[in-house]
C-alpha cells in the first residue's frame, strides 16, 4: 500500500475512533475504505479488527470501576466471548473472499439497522428493567445467543456490541451503566481473541494495521473530548446513511 493510501487508512481509523467514542459504528467507515484502497475483503476485515483493538482496550479500562461485583458474570461470559471470537475468526478465514463478498452487504445493512435503532433498543432495555424475572427468557437460551453474537463479533463485528448489550439486559437485572461496562469487557474479549488468531493467519496487512491503530487511539481520545459538544444522533445517522449506501454499493457490484 502506498504512503498516500496509508494516510487515508490512518485518517479513516481516526474518524472511526471519534465515531466509536460518540455514537458507535466506526467499522462501517474503515472497512469499505480499506476495500476501496485495494485490500481483498477478508484481508480488509481482518486488518480492521486488529487495528481497532486498542480502542476497545481504552474503553474497557475507562469503565473498569463499574465492573466491581461482577466477577462471577465475567468468569462465565469472558471464556464464552473468547471462544466465540476465535470461532468467528476461524469461520471468516475459511469463508474466502468470494463468499465473504456475497455476505458483506447483508452484514453492513444489518449493522446499519442496529445502529439506526440503537435508541429504541436502549429504551426497550430500560422498560425491561421493570419486568419480573419470570418474564425473561431462559438464561441458557440467552447465554447461547450471547455466544452466537460473539461468533458474529469475531466474524465481522459491526453492531455486535448493541446485540450483546440487549442480551445482557435480558440476562441480568442491573443498572445500564454496569451492564454497559460488562458489554465493553465482552466486546474487548471478542475482538482481542479474534485479533490474536488473525495475527497467525498471514492475512494481516501489518503496516496498514499499525497506522490505523495509531489513528484509532488518537481519534478515540479526540472523541472523548468532543462527546460533550457533538450531537450523537447526528453523527449516528450520518454513519447509518453511509452504511446503507455502502451496502447498496456491495449489492450492485
């Protein structure tokens, strides 16, 4: 990849870092940029996963105080997340570029819809807190769904955190702040486990990944400072529109 393309990839990761800090959905920016720069779709997805890992680490550390008293939950869900992340990564490696290109527009469209209805999902989670535990789905079913969400997170990832957050609200009757911290830990586990597996796949474009990681870290810090000044809804809907446009493009080509 040329120096100019590396600069574009780094800037895309910077923007994604801001978006993830304010609204979420940064992958919907970085993944299509990488494919537009000439990376095969599987290599682009793998490189993107590895590059954005530092952002998940900083987000997890920022919320570590809200994990107090959740050790028993972590002992159950972290191994599940790691297993799901690696399994999703294995499935991606064996999917191949041709098959993954067929699936990509559906994944991007689904992630865009999850982002679009993020507020409605949060509202549903809040109202769910008023219900009795007897009305919740069986815990074993919800845990299985979390595993499936982890597999999806390792496979593609965009929007996976929203799904996991909703499932955790079904599983545990707790505050949204504590559940969000738990969700962040699971997202970190999923992405890091998939990224570690990808590191040995021979499909990481390392120069691009390192530049993007730097951009994502700087963008994440900038997003944290801008989050009080920017309107998350405006940014989120901008990303949703971009995601729908990108999905439409992949449907056509």
